[in-house]
C-alpha cells in the first residue's frame, strides 16, 4: 500500500504525485500479473517435460527389454537352425540309405530332393537331377528312353497327359530292363509331390513262381491238369469250332523209369514235352496231366486239316528215338482222342480221353484210339469184372490147369506149367489174358498169385513122378508180396523139393531192375528153385539181362514160333536164341507150338524143349497127374 502524500505537497503536486503513483502502481500490478502467469506457464511446461522424460525412460526400458527378447529369439533361431541342419542332414542320410528311390518335386514343379537310389533304379542321368530340373524334364527324358514302353497304354497316356502331379497314385510297372517297380506318388499339401520307387522284382518273381507252381508242371514247364481244365472251361464259356482232346502216354514208361532210373525217365519226359510243344498249333494247349501222361487240347476251326492228322503226327513225333546220355531208346506211345462239344464238362472230357487211351494201351499201345460211348460201357464191364474177381478170390472159384512141357528128343513130359483158370458163374470161362491184367492193376494179383503158388506146389508134390511145375509170377508179387518167405514156407508145407519148382517171370519185371529184384532172385536161387525168363524176345529186355540175372530157363515167345518157316528173320532169331541159351547154359523152351512143321523145324534147330497145343493143352490137374 502506497502512503498518501497529500499533507506535505501542494494540491497540484499532490495530484500529480498521486497520478504518477497511481500509474506506477498500475504498472507494477500489471507486471506482477504477467510474471505470475509466466511463472505458472513455466511450471506447466516443466511438468510436461518431466512427464515426457518419464515416458521416454519407460520407452527406453521397454526397448531394452525387447532387445533382450530379440537376442533370445535370435539365439533360439540359431540353435533351431542347427537342429534343423542336423535333421536335414539325418534326413538326407536316410534318403541315401533307404532301399527306395525318392523324388520330391516342389510347388514350382522343380525336382527339389532325390536320392541316389532313384538315379540307379530308374537309370536317370545324375547330372540331370543334380541340376534341379523341372520334373517335366525328367519325364521327358524317361519318355525318350522308352521307359514306359513295356507298360500298358493307360500309364503312357497318363504320363503324356501330365496328370502326374495332381492326385495320389500307386501302381506297379515293368522297366525296359525287366525290373519290376512299385511307384507311389503323393501330392504335398502346399503343392508338389513326393514319389517313391521300390524294386519289387524279387517279390514279383516269387509271386510268379507260386502262380507257376499252381498251373505249371515243374519238370517240363508245361501247363498242368488244372491249367488244362481251366482252358477247357474257358472254351466252353464261348465255344467256337469243335475241339479234340488228346490223352497221350508213353508205353511202358514205368518200366523204363525203373530200369534206367528216374533221371533218364525225366529226360525222356522233358523231350516228349518238347516234341509235343513243337507240334503245337494256334491256341492248342499242351499239358502234362500226370506221370507220363500228356494232354493236348486242340480247337478245330473250319479251315483246319484232317482231324485225324494231329494224333497221327504226334504219335510219329513221340516215337522218334530218344537219346539220353548217349543211349538210344525207342519208345512207343498211345493216344486216346475224344471229339467234343460244349456239353460235356472238362473233367468228363478228360476222363473220356483217358478211357480211349486205356483202350489204345490195352490193344498193345503204339496206336491211336477214338473215344466211343461203348468204351465207357467196356470200362464199366471191367469194373464189374474187378468186383467179381474180388468175390472169386474170396470164394476160391479159381483153378489151375497144367500144360505139359516136352523134351523134344525123347518126347517125354518133363514138367508142367500151371495156368490160372477162372469160371465166372455168369460170364463163364474168363481168359487169364483178361483177368490177370486187372488183377495186376488192382493188386489182387498178390493174394491170387500166392494161392496159385500154394495149389501148384501141393499138386506137384502129389505127383507120382519127379516132374517139375512152373508157376507164373507177376511183378507186383516181387514188389509187394514177400515172395522169398512165401516160397520157402510153401515148399516146407507141401514138401515139394525146391528143384522141382520153377518160377516164370517176364522181361517186364527185369526192367524194374531195382536192387530188390536182383536180391530177390538171388535169394530164390539160393533156396534152390529154378528161374525162367518167360516170353523172351517179346518185350523190352536186352540181352544183357540174361547175363545179369541167374536164369535157369528161357522161354521163346510163341510169336516167334508162329512165324517159323514164314519169314527167315524169325528163323534166324529163334536160332540165335537157341544158341544163346546153349552158351549161357540155359534150358530153352519154345512156346506155342501148334503144328508138326513147327515142331519139326525146332527139332532141326536142336531146340531141347517145347510147349504148345500140339504136344498138350492145358489140362485139369487129375488128367495131368495121370499122364
Ligand atoms: P504165359 O505164361 O505165356 O502162358 C502161356 C499161354 O499160352 C497160356 O495162355 C497157354 O494156354 C497159351 N498156350 C499154350 N500153348 C499154346 C499154343 O500152342 N497156342 C496158343 N495160341 N496158345 C498157347 P493162358 O492160359 O491164357 O495164359 C495167358 C497168360 O496169363 C500167361 O501167359 C501168363 O502170363 C498169365 N497167367 C496165367 N496163369 C498165371 C498165374 O498163375 N500167375 C500169373 N502171374 N500169370 C498167369
Ligand atoms: Ca508162363
Ligand atoms: Ca509165355
């Protein structure tokens, strides 16, 4: 507050002072207000600066924090990258070491990953793959090198259409070099594909081997029975033309097999298969349906040659000599043929062809027989006969007839051959030529032959003289019947001197020249019984058999005797046989002597013994005993 100076100064002055004072006061007041305001403003500015500083330092702190985070992230990234590299390394090592070939195509269609297996497996140029080529370039290369040529058209079209990238695929194909591969192609999520290739050649081969085994014969490589039946069935489903089915078999193959060994037998079969195959025409199926049995299924078309021509040709071909290990073998064959329509079932057809085949065989082999329904009837009869034979065996309705064997010089009976006779109540007299083969085929010959042996021995033991008795033996008796024991036992029981018993065996048995046969024969000789080779010259036995086996007697087959004086070759053969017998110290009997001329000629040839209708028919035991 300013002091008032009115008391000390004149009025004018006072008022002037007052004025000045007032002015000064007013000015000061104004200044003061300005100052105050300035100060206030300064304060606000300061406060905001402070705030800013605070914010800034916060920001700095945050930045610092983030920096550490970033550092950590960077560190993590580095170690992750290391891990990734490790993994990639492991992956690429794996890729190089797995069996499969791998090819990865990325989204842009570039081959991004491959392993060396894919290079070798697909024969791709390494440089091409290493250059990260477009996948299309790889396909292009494969296309040019005819990679897909062996595979079916759909794959070719597929590759050509370029659809390979779009969808998963799984297929197998054969490479030009014969390798079988399995291809898997899997599109990737973000585009691109992974293709894997597996070598499945071994698996395929094994699979093929299994399939082959089921449908093909191992030895000859021909389709087997099952394959043949399937082919017949296929034809029946769409029959076209007519068919003939040929059932083919080598004659007396079992004997050959046993005589020469299975290896030789196998070689003959392989050769026979080869010959049959070489005559194959069109869609003929040549198959091996069993041991020595082949079948040919032939479809006859309109323009075909003579239907009878094929079996004849095959027969001729099969009968050409076989050379095995330097040895020439002549083998005949038999063929049964059935002409068929689609009516009959494959199994029936095969059976009918077989029936015709057995007819050809029964008639001596080396021929063709055509199936007729009457053959089935004959078959049926044979079956009936077999039944009757069984019954007869049980009922003992067999008898033995005795045919004298004569010494040519003296005209005396030296012995008898016992021959089975069977009189069936319905059919009457049945020839052994009919029932012996059936008995042999069914094994009935073993008990039947044993009976014949017993009867003959007891009969001969009752004779008032020392004549010999001959008994025929079948191969099966050697094989299955304990023949040595049986003979020893029968001789003991009947009291017949072993020297009076002669056992006749055919050449066929010798062909089955297993150690067993020789062993058995030696044992029989040791007992003291005589061994005779029957039907000599009619079969397959070579002369060497005479040396190898201990025979006492040889019987010249009746067929040679019958042609005596008719052709000079037969005469020569008979003379040679007689000489052979003499040299080998064997007694020779000429069989089937029916005429005086034959006997006269044999006498001139110095044949020691004869047997035949001329000198005595097979007769009842009482009659023989009385002579
Ligand atoms: P095989 O051993 O060659 O017997 C001789 C056959 O010739 C007998 O026929 C006999 O009757 C016949 N025969 C004898 N002389 C003459 C003749 O002058 N002219 C003609 N055309 N034939 C004559 P069979 O009795 O019919 O016997 C046939 C075959 O049956 C025998 O031939 C033999 O292989 C077999 N067989 C007979 N009995 C038995 C036996 O008990 N056991 C065995 N395993 N087979 C037997
Ligand atoms: Ca005989
Ligand atoms: Ca004979």
